[in-house]
C-alpha cells in the first residue's frame, strides 16, 4: 500500500479575503453582526466560521475572537467574576415565575449594555502561525499541541488565509479511509 501524499496548508485554507473579520475598534455587537449568517465554502463543503479575525487600522491581524469569547463578553457584569456554580443560580429560579422574569429582564438589559464592549477586551492573540507551504500534518500537530480550531496561514511573511480544523480533519479522513 502506497502512502497518500499530504497536501499543503495553502491548498486547503480559506483565503483571507473570504474570512469574516472586524477592526480592533469594533464592539461585540458589531462582531456578532460580522459573524452571524456567514458560511464558508472549501472544496464544495460549507460550514460556519468558529472565529472572527481582528485587524488593526493598518490591516495587521492582532488576534481572533471565538463565538464563545463573544458570549463570555456579553455576560452580565454582576456575574463576570463569580464561579460557575454561582453563575447558574440566576437561571435556577423555580418558586415564583415573576421573580424569574425580573431576573431575566435585568440580565437581558446587562447583556445589551455589554454588547458595546470592544472586541479587543475578549479577543485572543495570534500565538501560532503556519506557513502555506507546510504539510497538512504540521497543521494537525500545531492544532492538537495548542488546542486550536484554526491557524492563520502566512506566505512570505504575509497573512494569506486561515486553515480550519474541519478542513484539516477532512484531509486526515482522506488519508485514513
């Protein structure tokens, strides 16, 4: 049995122009609008982006924000520093339905206020990059080692795309099966 040659990261990446992004001055509300409803297509397969890229004023990628980072950023301010068990308590009201509505209204108001926070407050820095000419197997190693669902892809020092775990996994499936 001959081994199937692995493809290069640049062959399976999403080109940077097709990936959703915002400026570092964007609010969480703007980040939600930028990622909501976007579908990416690679090799005739569609999927939702897991992250939103964040760029500064001179188009340098300064980080990324995951959907769950945005959700964490929307948490009511009264719960931000509390442990998880305490955070669950406001949603565990069962005695008086009027109390749960009051709590819900207050939480909703806080979420709407938090939507004006800047995306940079919850974004993550770019710690790991991969070259477009690297083999897909290097992307597997980097994603597993750093627990990432995507990697920014560079060519000659310039950002050219994003390789996602869903596409890397698809390549692994082709090799294994």
